[in-house]
C-alpha cells in the first residue's frame, strides 16, 4: 500500500491577506481533515529547541524516585494536572490494556474562575515540581505556541467549511486546554514483541490536538533515530466502501512540520465532515528504548454544546451524534472511560446525586 499523501498547510498562508494563498491553505485543510483527520503544519511558530528542552526537563523529573513523583500525582483532579503514573490511562476501543507511559499535564493559560467553580477537576490550577523553573517556563511557552498554531488552524478550518472564520475559535475560547508530555517506557527483553503498545489505538476526545514531534532515546540515554520500522505513531485513514477499515499509515511529517489532528468534538460539530483520527503508538521490537513526546489538547469550552452545527445537520449526522451534550459533561464521561476519573465521578454529577434522598431518609 503506497503512503497516502497527507497535505501540508502553511500557517503563513492563512495569516496572509492574500485571498489565493488563504484559498489554497483552506483547500489543504479541507482535504486533510476530511480524509485523514490530520494535517502537517509548517511555519507553526513552535521552537523545536524549546520542545527538546521540555523533554530534557521531563526526563530529569521521570528519573526521580516514584515516591517523589507521587507527590505530583493528583487522582483527586483526575490527573488533569501534574504527574500521571504508568498503567493509569486506558484506551476505550482497544480492549483495556493500560498504556505503557508516564505523563504530565499542564494548562498553558489561566482558567476562568466561573468555569473552575463549575468543573473543578477540568480547570484546576497547575502543579509544578519544586525548583524546576526551566521545566515550568519552557513547558508553558511550548503549550502557548502550540495553542496559537491551533487557533490559526481552527480559523482556517472554518474558512474551509464556508463558516464564519471565528466559528471554532469562539467555541474553543475558555476550553479546558491542556498540554501533555509523555514518556513512553522501556520494554524489557521479555516484553518486546509480545503485543505491548506504548499507546493503544484511540481517537482523541477533544477538539484539535497539536503534536510538535517526539524523539527516541536509546538504552544508553542518548537521543537517536528510531530503532526499527515498527515503532512510532501510526494513523488510520477514513474507511471507504472498498476498504471499510481504512488504512494504517505512519505519521511522517515533512522536516520542520508539526502535526494537527482532529478530535471527537470537532468531528461532532462538523457532523463527521471532519473525522477524528484513530492513532496508535507502537513500541519498538528491541528492549531498553524509550520515547519522549508531547501533545497540546484544545477543547471546546465546557459549557458549549456538542452537536453538529446547523450547516452539517443532515438526518444521518443528527442520528449519529445524538443527543447533544455539554463539552464538560462529555469530558467527565470520557475521563471515566479512560481510567483517569473514578466511576464515582458520574454519581456525583449535580443532576444525579441519587444519594440526596437516601441521606434525607437516613437523617
Ligand atoms: Fe491521542
């Protein structure tokens, strides 16, 4: 199977005032998000050296004793800030194997206090390890640069669909945006080639995800090219009548590009015109190798309604994405599904609280 040609969009085109450049960038976005659910992005404004420094800092943190890292783990915040231990998160569609990784979550912008009061676990203050100033500064800088690139893409996406340019950026304003760093763990000689994956196949549940690119680290701790052809990020293309399962292709951005991929929220809003990208992160077939990676997750604001926008409300779309749901409620449900929030989070939703009568009867 030949490698499909995933389009590249130039953010300089989108930011220009030249209608023909904007039109060609929009056409690239339309094809990329409609067919593959992702696009390669050039002139994105994300400093690759800054990304490397974030990875170096997180590597230092991940080498600390577990007891130290546990102080930064916040299951009470559903791990939406601070350190996520290995074997915590699971992919919904892939049979429940926990991912082979440890992570960190941080919000690059301050939360709206009203939203924080309504959704305390989605909008909490950041948590930082003591004494790691560079980690905090570089990480925040990277998150903001990715977010800005994402906003430009969302404006381009609206243009590509014939919507008002601020349609998606307005929905995104005040979202529970988080930037994550991931450290994929080394496999032992007994574990390699046994089917263990670094990240099981899934679609992201947010609006748009920006991936600045990862790096492999060899068993001696040095950054190195990928150890074999089986490890890394693979994507599944949209199914067709001839090939309903789609095709798995390696994510291979051109030099200097970052990747942007569609999440479930943008698929819902567009009634499936844009498709959320199924992706998997496979582990190498050799022991001792690790991988550093990161992702910025842009979300619809927690009180926005997820349902196809009027333009996309065909009978099929209305049926496929019913019922409408608030982005915040949807996030809570999904965080339970993937193992980051406890099942009890659903019982504690204000409109459920089945224990109220119970408490009254027992008073
Ligand atoms: Fe993902």
